[in-house]
C-alpha cells in the first residue's frame, strides 16, 4: 500500500514543466510524511516475526528519511547558484547522500550475510 501512495505522490505532483521548484519540494515533503507514518507502523505493529528484520526495516526507513532531508538541499529550495558558490557544503551534501545510500546497502548485505552464515552453521550442526 505504501508503494501505491508513493506512486500517487509522484503522479500528483508532476507538472507539465519538468524541474519546476515546487514539484520536487512537495514530493519530498509528502514522501517524508508517508515514511514517518510507515516508521510508526513498524514500531507499533512489528510486522516481521524475527526481531532482526523489524530492526532492519526500521533502520532502512530511517535512513531513507535522512536521505530525503539531503534531497531537500537539491530540490530548488536553495538557489543552485548559492549552492555552487559554497563548494565545500555542496560537495559534502552530495557525498552525504551517496554515503547514506552506501551505508544502507552495506548494512543490508551484512544482515543477509550474517543470516546466511548462521543458517549454514545450523545445517552443519544438524549433520553432525
């Protein structure tokens, strides 16, 4: 259902003129609202049977919210000339977004790898 809302947000706030300032700002704001509601759902309902998956889901959605705050910098809220003039801040914001995305991937692969190793250890212990 959440993905449906994200598609509706994307379609609703798509203007005829691509790149209009408010288009991206509204998309990001509504994305933050939907993500915040989803985090509250995860916290209250604990939708997964294993605690590690609930924690991973909470982590992923929290990091996506952090990434959305970084996207606010590039949505036209701050004039691009001001961003480019302050080169260190601009570069930091770019790399912060890349870093958050990489951190999400690394943590997910870590959990997948750890779960796989644990399952393999359990299978090896059964064979003995």
